[in-house]
C-alpha cells in the first residue's frame, strides 16, 4: 500500500499578510507624552520583517497612511493590511523627524514574521 504524504506547509491556513512590524498605540495624548512624542498616532515599536527592514521602516516612525487609508488606530492599520494579499506592495507614509516619507513595502506572510 502506498502512503500518501502531504506537505502541509504548502497549504498554510494562515496566509494573512503582514507588514513585518510591531506597533505601539499612542493615539491619546497622555500615552504619547509618556513616550516623548508630541504627535499622537500609531508608532512602530520594532521592525521584525526582512521586507520592512529592507524597505527602510524604522522604530519610532509614526504610521500616517497605508496607501490611501489614514491610520488613526490599530484597527485601521490592520484592516488596511488585510485588504491586501501576501506579496502585494503597499506604500506606507510615515512621519520621521517631522518629515513625511513614503516607503514601499512588500507584504509578507504573518507566520514568517511573528
């Protein structure tokens, strides 16, 4: 009898796209001040994904837009990412040192980042 071998890694259930960053929600003034930020918003705490690192996202960047969606909460960012597929390239607009920068990042699989 021949045994059927299936490689389940090919059929990954979680094919969720991820930006490859961990974020910190400083959308209220008190917590923003605690961390020394003047502007409230969603900040990058650390850059975990190789694509995000290669693109040039940095810890401390405030995420202003993802494509044309203004990011004002963790939920907005998450749903803006979920509108895409793994491998899509998105434009992340960040505020860094009082300057606006547009950075293109290729989304990777959520599992490969965590």
